[in-house]
């Protein structure tokens, strides 16, 4: 076996050990070392060179990045999650035929879908979904995310919130928690459009806060443009009427005149 | 040579309608490459493809990975650059680096993905601590290239430093190199006041490229780039390292003439110190290049004096030319030949002022020398010898005559060279050539004469004019002599024209011109000798005879002008004076003409305006403003028109200098002055293909309210574009379909002017439909233009010529044709066979210099729209197509050379036969002709059947005649078995060599005479390898005997067996008939 590969495999074993004993700091350092090591393999994306150990190397690299994704969930670091997932993706998308599919593939893809849902990046969510084969949609992890998205779009927020109990994978919990906040933001956005004002108690109930204080904190953090007075929340300020768009009459007149002039000049 | 053809695309920013924009798209945008993901607006220009060499160096680190990626691409390929972009966000620098390197190799496929996060790459480049900033810059540069942001791409490519590989063959590298060069050249060419800060990195890249080209042996590219970037040090380097020094130098001269003059470099700075050219702004780049060339020439072991003198002429250094010539004529016989050749080449460019200077300097030099000699010999006896220096030129020569035979030879050579420089020798030789080789077809004229109605004076004078043009410069006036009675029907202005026509026929007959015209000239005291019309015409004729060489006749014309009060005579005298004193800016003559102008007589004033313009051609003097002021004062439209043309003539060749005046004229209320403004634009920017001028003209062509101005604007395009005749048909093709007949007319003439004598296929295709336009004057213009394009082209060369000739005949014979188009057809027949079929219309000399007389001639010729007598100005544009070999005595020896093409291809058109003439007379009776046709067809059928029986194989038809509609008579074919046409032809000195034929001319190696310079046309000095043997001379001074009024001039019908019999022309073909 290639000594380089062995070295990385050993390093990865150390990483897994650290991960098992939940030593996250050690995990992070080991992981960044691993990534640097991985750049030295020409068989990995984007080069995909046909080296003798290509299959082992690809498998190992995929394993490392899968762990990196899971680790980032554990660290609750969304940026790292996105980064790692992006780097993992070529192993899922472009290596068919070289290495067998990973058992972790669908859970991680589902996780990513969930993340997009949490970040309210619906367009990207659907793009990702389109990239998946039809049979993947039957996988519980994917199905979960798709159903969540449907409920989310319908406005059946209660179903979204209750789905937390039925997660297909333990790593999903983190995102489900975050999803609650996303839902709240959605509701806040809708209320803003829908009402001129809401009483504090209604707002509290609507935004699923247990106390007034939480509501106040939320408003100051997320929506400083809202106004609280007389026991009600006023959204008026946010809806300052946009200036009515003017008809560009002068421009149109000029354009028409220039057409007329050019017509004259046609030789 | 991609370099020369390159020119900046026209700026299209202004709003003149889509049509104009389309018209202005001189260069079709190159099609986007199929494979490249490049947006179409940044086509990686293939034009530079040959410049940066695809050197096969080992690929650099970055490229190696790219190579690997391509190799693996067959197996697996990433589907997105997302992972790499994500990796770029990693905190570890190694990962960033890896990501960048991978991106660099994949950028061609994923630039669209990378472009969204290009800002992060940019920030990497700006990060001072990141150690691979150059790589980041390279990636960013590539992304911007694919996005079409070439400026950003270039600035990042500069940031990439050494990683940007100039030898790369990719579209990216080539495009950016081109961009870098453009940028560099733009900065280099900025005027002194502007910001000239040069990015040292840009300079480094350009230098790397130049060095690479020189190293790879791509000298022409290197020279082109060096010229464009004004890096004369590199230019010199490229030339001096080049193995083919002569080729390199001539390429360079071409560059400096053709390309550099496009760029509006002015020749303002006349003096320039070669040593410190570095420090001076380079707006005299052309001068610099030429000086650079002269320097290289002079240091080379055997200097090419011909080229040096051409350069020096452009540099306007008559002293140096004079000293070179002086050195040469003091040398051996061969040197003298070289001197003569040089002088002929210089004289051909018609730069009168320069030639005069050279002559004066030559005089000064030789007198100084003989003075020194005489002082040496006579110092003791003649102490006052030094005072004669410069005082009396003849004296030293005179003394030398008695002293030394060497000096006699020198003096003899000096006279010869002065004669050559003054143009007299070439005029005389040309005259002899045109006389002896005259092949004009009198039958055509006869047909015209018979067809033209007696009372129609327009057609009558057009016929006289056509005759004059046909015999321009040949001194053959047989037709006029034979038809004196018919000629006498010309009255009033027709008489004026008829008399002036004699001037065209005798053009260049400097010695006897005045004697010839004597019967018509105004006689002092003697009243009633002739009408004022013939007197005026005779004065005009004198001007035409002496055009541009009027030293001898000026005084007489002035005298005549002063002594007359008849406005018709004044008219003729003003035109004559203007022609004779063309471009001399003579103050006294100017005063005389001005006096005529201020009499405010419409007829005389018009000619005075034109005459002043001719006198002041190209001087851009104060007189123009004066003329403009008077044009505003006067009430007569004729005078305004004359003046506005005159003003236009004064700005000839002045380009930007004339802009204020042009602006003034084109903004005027008076359409006639705007009309003059169009001519001013045409003449100021003649033959420059200047985009600004074209743009302006197109603008006026579609926006002016006056038809005259629009017509002239389109016509003027012909003058601006005559250096690139291929462009004109494309530019005016839309205008030629205009609804406005004036615009169509202008388009026809524009093509006629710029494509004159080229026989360009596109031009003919464009004119063909116009010759059957619905409007009569459009037909007229198209016929004339077509004749100008087809001049000297014969039927085997382009079959459409035959069709056109037949069409002309048909129009002339048709009773119901409009007078206008009939007149056009008559003139066109004249132009088609101009100068005894031995001249063409040429606006540029062989050394690409503009022929001032020709351009002016055509410009005034186009005035025939208003004033028919001005038609004769077209004779100024004629230039003989001959190769005339000369020995050291400037005599024409018997000498043969080879034309490596089928003789029929460049032959004279076959003379029309009596049969066609009679047949055409019979045409009106329709029944008879159909009957005859049917009969002849039946007869032919019978004959062919009989023949088929007799011999199995039908006679092979000649390939050239098969394409035409001619059919060889069966009987004749039987008698004369058609021989295969030879592939070459021996021509005898002096011979007709038409422009299209020039490339086939070869000189025989075993001939007694060897040319000094192997040029295919014009005057060639011949070195006699057997000087002891007696020479057989041809071309004695025949015209002077013919000029005597009693000697009968040979009629054209006997030309085949003519007195000179120097041409072994094939016998005229057997009778044939048209079957179409």
C-alpha cells in the first residue's frame, strides 16, 4: 500500500478516535491536516488521475469529508458545513463508476437540503433536489426534507415544528432547531405584510414566544423597524409607501422622435 | 500580412441610424469561435494568431496541471467548480493555493461559476500576505477575459507577472497580448501634452513579445509591432537581424506608406535629430521610420539608391537626393543608368515642388564642382573665378566643354537628368508611344456619328468629346479631319468644347502645342479670325496640353487673359491658366484671375473660381477665405459653384488641417457651398480611407436636404476610398439602392472613381443593374462609371466587358433612348477606349504616392454634370500603360521580354468590323433581321450537319471564345484549324503592359539588355551588355512629323500594318456574328 495513503489513513484513524471521544478541538486540527494531505493525491477531484490506488484514495477522501460534514454539524458551524459539503459533492456526483456509493450519501444530502431550508434558500433547495435521481426521493432522509419543504411552503408551520420529533437521523436535530427560527422569521415577514398592527399577546402567540421579554428581544434584534406602543406592535413604519413609479414620458417622447428622424433618413 | 490590413474599426457611437452603422461596419465581426465559451462580443481575434508564436516550450507549472486535466478529461470530469470555490474559503493557505491552481486549469470550463465569486479571488490578489498573489491575478484575469471585460483582464494579467505566458497559443493569451499591444501603442502615440505614464509591466510584456518574434525569426511581425508601438530601436533590431535585408526594408517602406499614413501622422516636423529620438514624442513616426531606413540603407554594403531616394522624397530632402544623383552621374555608365531610373521614379510621383528643388540643387552642386575645377586650373590666370559661382550656371559648363571629355559627358548626363526630372523626357516618350501604338477604333466613332441625330447638340458634342478622349495624347486627329463639315455644326459652346478637344488629343505635345492651336487662338489686332468660342476653347486646349507643365505657355495665357474682354475667352483662359500653372500658387497669375472674378460675370467667374483653385491646389492658403467671402457676396450661382470647387481644390491632401474650412463650408446655408464642402472633404482626405471623413460623408449623403449635396457626398466617397477599391462597392452598395436617383448616381460614380481601371468584379456587379436604371441620368452615370472601371479590360478577361460594349452600341443606336443616357453611352465608349486603348485611369503612382494631377482631374471632371466642357479634365487622370525600356542615351532600343500569360487575356479588344456596322444600320427593320437570323440559323444547321458527316470530330472550340457569345464561322474554322493558344507572349519594347498583366512580366536572362530595376511597367533603364554593337532603335520622334498639318496621320484601319509595326499582334480573327 502506498505510504502516503497509509499515513493519511492513520491520521484519519486518529481523527475518528478523537471524534469518538468527542474531543472536537483535536478533531478540527486533525481535519485541517487531513485536508492538506488530501491535496497531494492527484486521483482526487478535480484531476481524477488514474493512479493505482485511486479507488482507495477516493473512498478515503470521501469518508474524511463525510466526517468533516458531520463534525461541522456537531460544531454547529454552518459555514464549515457548506464548505465541506461542497468539497464532498464531487465524490457523490462525479465518481459513479469508480467507487461504490456511500451509505452516508443520502443522509448527508438530506442534511444539506435541510440546511438550505433553514437558511431559507429555497431556489437552491430545488436545484439540489433536481440533481437527485428519482429513486433517491424515496429515501427517508430525503423524503423528510421534501415533506418539510412542502409544509413550509403551504404555511403549515405546525407540521414543520412537529416534525422535529420524527427525525430520520440524529444529526438532523440541530437543523430542526434552527428551522423553528426560520419558521418564525417567515411568520414575522407575513405578519408585517398582513397586519398594520398586532397586540402584543397576539404577536407573542403568533411568533411562538413564551414571554413578552423574548418577543421584545426578538424585535430589537431582528426587526428594529417595528414599533411597540400602546400594547401593540406596529408594522407601519416598515411599510412606508414606496414612491409610485413615474411614467418615463420624456424618454419615450425622445425615443419616438428619434425613430421618426431615423425613418426619414432611411436611404 | 495581417498587419497592414488591420485598421481600427470605425467608431459607431453616434446616432445616425442603424443603416449608417451597417454601412460603416467595414469589418464584419469575426464569427465567434464555436468551441470557445466566449461571449460573442469578445471574439478572440484570429488576426493576431500569427503574431505570438506558438513556441513549443515546456509548459509551465500551471499549464502542466492543465495538461493533466485535459488528459484525464476523457475519463472523468468534474461537473462543477463549486468544490474548489469552497476550498478557496478554507482557512489553511495550502488549501487556498491548491484550489487556485486547480481553478487556473479549469477556468476555461467553469468561468461562469467562478465569476460569481471572483471577488474572493481578487481579494486574495490584494492580500499582501498571500504568497501566490500572481496566481490569483492570473485566475482573475482569465475569468474577466471570459466575461469580456478585457480591461480588467489586462490589468490582472499584468499583475500575474511572469505567470502570464506570452508564448501561449490560447485564445486568452492571444487576445490579451493584442489588447496589451493596442494599449501600449495607444499610450505611445499620445501627444506630448497628454498623460504618457507607461506601466512598466505593460512595457515588459510588449518587449518580451517583440524579442520573442525576433528570436523566432518572425521579422515582419516584429517590424509591424515595432512600428505600431513606435519602438524604432526594436525596428532597427529586427531589420538588422533579418537575413533578407532587402525584403525587410521594402516591407518596412510599404508599412510606413500604407499603414502609417492611415494613422494621420502629420509631416509637420521637418527636421529631426536622429540621435535623440527617444526623448521626442513620436508623432512623426513615419519620418522616423524612413530616417531609420535611410540610415540602414546607407550603412548597407550596396545601397539601394532607388529606395533611398523614394524615402528621401517623403522626407522632403531634395539636397540629399541631389547629391546622390550627382554622385551617380559622375560615376560609371551603370551608375548613370541608375541615376536616370531614380529620376524617372521620382518624376512619376508628380511632386513638382520637390523635383524643382532637386533640379536646382543639382545645378548648384555641379556648378560648384566645375567652379572648383576651373579655379584649380585657372586660379593663377583668372582670380575673379569665384564670383561666377551660382551666378551663371551655363558658364562653368561652357568652360568645361572645352576642357575635358569627362566633363562633357557629365554635363550631358546632367541635362538628361534635369530633363527627366522636369518630366519632359517622359512626356515625350509617352507621346511617341501613344502615337505609335494607337489602336483606337474609328468604326465605333463612325457608328456613333451616324446614329446621332443632327440637331441634337448634346450628343453631337458628346461625340466630339468621345473622340477626344479616345485619342487623348495620341495626336491622331483623323476623325476630325475626315468630318470637318460635320464638325462645323458645333456652334457657340459646342464650338468651345470642340476646340478644347484638340487640346486633349494633343496632350503633352509641349513643343508644338501652340503652333497646333494657332489657327484658333485669338490674334492680336486681327479681328474676326474666329468666334470667341473657338478662341476660348483654344486657350483651354493649351492648358490641357500643358497641364502641370506650363512653364512655356503661362505667359502667353496671361497675356491673352489680359487682352480680352469677352467673357467666353476669359472663361477659356482662366481654365487654361489654372491647368498650366497647376499648384504653383503664382501670385501674379492669381491677381489676373482674381480681376476676372471681380467683374462678377457669371460665365467668366465660374472658370475663374476653378482656375484659382487649380492654381492653389493643396496650398491651403489664405486665398481660400477670400474666395469663400466672395462666394457669399456674389449673386451668381455659377460663380459660387466655381468658387466652392476652387476652395475644395486648395485643401487637397491637407487632411485635418482643412477641418475648419470644411466645417465652415458644410455648415453653410447655401447648398452650393455645402456641395463644395463635400468636394473639400473628398480632396482633403483623398485616398486615406479616413473613418471620420467617411462617416461625415455618409451622414451628409443621407441627411442633407439638397439633392446636389447628397449626390456629391456619395460621389466623394470614391475619392476618399480610392486607395482601397475593394471597400467601395461594399460601402455604397446600400446607397446604390436608394430611392433617391441622385444618391444612386453618386454611388455609381463613387465606384467608378475609386475602382477606376481595376476591372473589379464587385464593382461591375454593382454598376450593372444601374446601367438599366429607370432614371436617365443614373444610367448616364452608371455607364460612365462602368467604362472607367472596365478601361483596358478585354472580353476574354471578363466576359461582361463584351456585353457592356454591346449595350453601349445598343443605347447609342436606339432612337427612343433618352438624350442623357445616350450622352453617357457616347462618353463611356470614349473612356473605354481612351488614349488609343493604351491608357488607364490611375490615381496612385507605382510607389503608392497620390497622383495629384489625376485626382484633381477626376474631381473637376465630375463637374460635367453642370458644365460639359469640363469633361475634358478626365484626360488628366489618364496614365499610359507601357513598359518603355531606355538605353543610356534615353533612346528606345529594340528589346524583347516575356509576358507569361495567354496573349488573348491582355490583348487589345478586337476592332469592330464593317459587317457589324452595316448590320446595326439594318436593325430597325425588324422583320428583315428575324428573317435573316432564321435563314442564317438554317444555313448553319445545314452546314454543321454536312460537316458532321464529313468529319466525325467537331472542331474543338477555343476555351476563351467559348465562354463568350461569339461563334466562329464554320467555313473559317475549317480553313484555319484552331491552334492551341500559347501560354506566353514575347513583347517588344516599347510595349503595352496593362496593370493586370504586370505580374506576368518577365525579363529574359539571355537578352542583350538587362533592366536596372525589374519593374513591370513604366520607364525601365536598360544596361547594354554588348555596348560595342550597333543598336537598333525604335520610336523615333514620329509625332512631330505627324503634327505637321500636311502630313496625313495614319488611319486606324491600317494600324495592323502601321508604320511602326513593332507589335507582332495576331491577325484579326475571322468574321463572326453575334448570336445572342
